C-alpha cells in the first residue's frame, strides 16, 4: 500500500518538503495543501495595475552548504548557471544618525555626535557581557550599555514592533533583524578587539567584504536571472513537485485533524473532503494543529501580529545608491526600516527603476500610511531627489506577517511545541514556526535532517 503523506503549507518550506520526500519515499502519495490561491508564500510577487512586478520585500536566496539540498533548491550546476545570478556576500548598507554607510548593514555609531559616541564606546568597553538579562531592556543595557540602548536599540525596536508593549516585556534572545552588533571603530582597531571574546560579540567590521575575508566565509547568495523575481524560485520548485507526481491543492483550508489516539489518520478540508494520511509535514503554527486536533491548550496565547506595508515605486531615473542590494534604515527619524534596490542586483527588467520600501505597523496604523509620505522619506534620506518622477507605484498591505517577540510568546511557543510533539506522534513540525531556526538556509537544513531521520 502506498504511503500517504500530507504537507500543509505551500511556501518554500512546504515545497522543499514535497521535493525531498519524492526522493526519500519513492512511490509515496504526496499531497500539498495551501490556503492561498497560489503557492509561494512571501516569495510570491506583487503585480501593479500597470503590470510591474515587485518582490514582497528583500528576498535573496542562500546556499545551504548541502549539495543534495541545493540541487533541489536551485537545480544542477548547469541549470543554476543558466537561471541564477550569484553573489559571494549580501551587499547591504544602512542609514543611522543621518549618515549612510554603504559597506555594511550594521549600524555605525561613529555617526553619533561626539559626546554620545564616546559614551556608547565607554559602555561597550565596560559592560559585563557575562551577565544575562531576562528581557530585552535588561539584556541590552547589561550587554551593550544604557547609552546604546537609548540611542539605537530602543528606537529600532519601537519602529519594528510599536509602542503597545514595554521593552521589559520583549524577549532578550530575539535577533531583532540582525541588530546584535555595532560598528564602532576602523578595520584595524576592530580586528584587534575582536580577538577578545567579550568584544567580538559586540563589535562588527566596518565592511561586509572585510568580514567575509577575515573569517574566510564561503557563503553564496542567488537571485533569478532574466528579470524574473524571486517567485521564480517557488514556481520552479512547484513545477518540479508536479512533475514528480505530487497532488497540489491551492485555495483550500484545513478544518480538522482526524486522530486515533496520538496519530493523525486524516485531514478534513473546509469543503468537507477528507484525506487519509500516514504522516503530516506541518509548516503552519503548532497552535493551529493542536486546535484542529481538539487538543486542549492550557498555555494558549494570542500574540500581537505585525502588518507589513510594502511601498513599491518605479522611478524615471536611477536612485542615488548604485551599490547596495538593499539598505537598512536604523535611523529613528524614518518609518521605513528596509529598502530593496532591485536594479542593483536583478538587472533592468523595466523602463524605469524599481524600489520597495518596507514599513511595519499594526493593522489600524497601516490605513494612515501613504505613498506620498514614504516617497518624501526617500527624498529626505537622499535616495532619490525631488526631480525623480514616479512611473508606477502601489501600497501593498500584508496583515499578520509575524508576531511581536514577547517573553510570553517565547514561553508559549516552547510549551505548545512540546505539547504538539507529544500528542501528535506522526506530525513533523517544520519551518520558522517550529522556533528551531530563523535564517532561510538553517530552516531548510533542519527540515532536511528531520525528513532524513524519519524517512530514510
């Protein structure tokens, strides 16, 4: 009898799972369920009324270091060469304290006024790194010092997560979009200080290229060629899954997990259809699986979810930054937190020059945000001039993108996963919702090990 496997979620994680399972479980009946009308998740594209395509934020693919996994993701060496542009490092810049640094995405505190800069440096040198704070505020003030907390970390967290939650309620262990080090010195001084462990974990090199050379980093990032957006990635994996015989159902939602003791025997869809299964790969939140299996949640918690506002522009002339793939806006004076500069890495695909600026908000705040306000920020920060003309534009709103990383959420997720793994014995929880990995390559490598351990 054929083994029946159901994969829930048609984003990158789910599509990889289907492709890998087709290798590990020859002859198995594999069904992919996706609630949206199209697979791809956040790697789908957005198309304006004029037909201009944009990615849904900054998305460059990364190699995992596992050749078998990377072949699933990107094809053979020949296919990769034909279809993907390759980069040895992410060329990111940042704006902080009114000053651009085009060499790194890490905030450069040398841009601060002299008195504040000296206070931040003094705190970095004297802060006790071995003392661990229980929340975001205590961790940063003990690890980096109170001056940097006030000048950088607190304003950035407010920009990302709003004012509805006090800093004492936020988790200490969160990466906060990579904001865990700062540039404070030139290359020579930084190199010397990073030989000392307690400084190494606080300081960043003033150049991404220098970092890569210093540590002999062998990373590789890719982006589709020929003007195709990142959606080409998931489209390609979907085509491969279909060619391998997978059954893909889009626009369907799961209404119930049918169980026998701790085993999921089937999945009921919202239209009443029931699908039998021997195993489930679940890339949605574990709390949803428990709810659909009628398992009592003693530690239920509804997190606050952020809304992503993507402001897509196509201008009549290039932006002033012809170097970076994307830039982080750590500066407290702007609502925008990240900007994708497509033509610096994807090649010209349209008559104009495309940019996507990202702003995070709650659901209500998104209604007050406007294209004119964000465009004025681009002018103020010097990325475009007042003479730049808009050829096309759109405000894309995506609700419920990710939760505010509170201490309560951290505790709740751990308990829910423990309960899910103990009560749903034939379900593999995967993806970022599994709380075991965040970076794209780490998520895929972790899932690959899970699948190999269970199905090999």
